[in-house]
């Protein structure tokens, strides 16, 4: 019953995010490369997860984090992401999600048109078929 409740909550949140999104839109389509399932960043109130202890606490607090395991670290020197742990989903097999209908909100919401993320230069992953755009031109906003 708990899985069903989480599933329904994820759907509602995803629909809300898409309906009440910003001036940004998502263009393109999924290429089923699996990159988004192997290069996941998590954060909490203190910023990006950069150590195992923080992630273990998150797993205790929210069971959904048990779906993921460490997959490397970000090495961009001087960037706020430097040292952040990259995670991968344990349910990815041959670039396909084994639990697609019950996938977590992190997966369901990718890519999210988060205005703050986009305005700070955030993009989709390099090989991703998705990209961000604006819903209307600058001229149309002036009308």
C-alpha cells in the first residue's frame, strides 16, 4: 500500500511541476541512453551530497534513496559541484528501467524545467535528447 501511495504522490507532484512550471519548456525526447540514471546528484539543506555519512542519513530518513548507489564524484575544480557524489539507479538494466511504472520522483521529473537551475546555466546531460527552451520569444513577452 505504501508503494502505491508513493506512486500517486509522485504522479501528483510531477503533474503539478509540469502545469505550474515557469517560462521554460522541455524540448526533444528521450534517447534511452541511461545517462540520467547513472549521473544523479542529490542535495539537502546543506548543498550537494559529498560524503557517505550524509547519504546514509538520507537513506534512513527517506527509503527511496536506497534505490541508488555511488557511481563516482564530480571533478570540476572550483565549482560548487566539486566533490559531489554521482549516483546511479540500482534498477537500470541495459539502459532500461526495471521499475518504470513505479520509478521515483527524481526519475519521473527528469528533466525538470527549474527556472533557478536553468538561469544559473544548468543544462541536460551531454548525450540527452532533451534540452530547455523558452515558451515564447522575448518580443512576445513585451506585448
